[in-house]
C-alpha cells in the first residue's frame, strides 16, 4: 500500500488488476489531517494515470491507496476534473443500464443496472463539502467508483460463470502481454 509521504515523486501510478486481493480492501474515511500537499500530488497523479490509461474514473483503491477518494472526468475534452472525497449517496432515482468497463478489469465490458440519477454529497480536493446531482454516465461512474471503495468490482454483478471466464481471459491476456504480443486495448474504462 502507498503511504501519502511516499507518493510525492510519483506520476503514473500502477493500477491493480482483478483478481488482485488488494482490490477487496475497504477504504477508510479521509480525515482533516489527510488534506496535505501530498494529497494534492496524489490527486494529480491519479488524474494523469486515469487519462493515460485511458479511463473516465479512478478510485484510490485501484492505485493501492485505501482511503475514500475518487477522481472522475466524463467530459469529451477531458477538462472537467471532479474529485469526490468521502462521497455519500443522498438519494437515488430510476434504473438505467449501461455497458461498463474497468481499468482494473482491462478489455472486459458488460451491461450493469444502476440508479439512473443520484444526489451525492462529498468533499472536494480542498475539503469543502458540496452536493451534486449526477445522471447519465456520471451517475454510473460515481456508483462504479464508490463500489471500488467498498472492495466491490463490476464483475461481481455478473454470473459466476461469466466472472470465471473473465478471470481466465485476463490470465491469458497477461501471459500474452508477458510474451510481448499485443493485447486488445480498452476504449472507455472506469
Ligand atoms: Zn473500475
């Protein structure tokens, strides 16, 4: 696990991949003492890691930092950085189904049903509390990333059979990658 004090010099952070057991660790709340210059550095590194991957959301859990922190940018131009610290869902409305992917489950996409609209309360990168209504892809993304903080992955919503197939596929992809054969790249992962 990364400690904030070690993270200063990092830019791109390694992303944990399924079935790494560290993805199952439940993230701890961020406290006022966590809002340090090192946290700002970590958030910038998480955005850089997410944009490079490329993805539209990243939970701290995925970079082996087990505190309640998410970064998201669902904008086309990749210039609307959203930070959610200690996020809580205040209300949910409706159900929508969207095809999801995940940077921790590369190359795998499947349809998952989630609340279509949510109202979230969280802190921004400076600790200021805000509330925001989210719908469409942003609602999906926040719910997907909040699951990561609970140690939950989108493949957990799929059948055991599908999950076993995915585990085998990723195992095969990793072996091929190790043998320097090109693997299929994800287009939009969360
Ligand atoms: Zn994910």
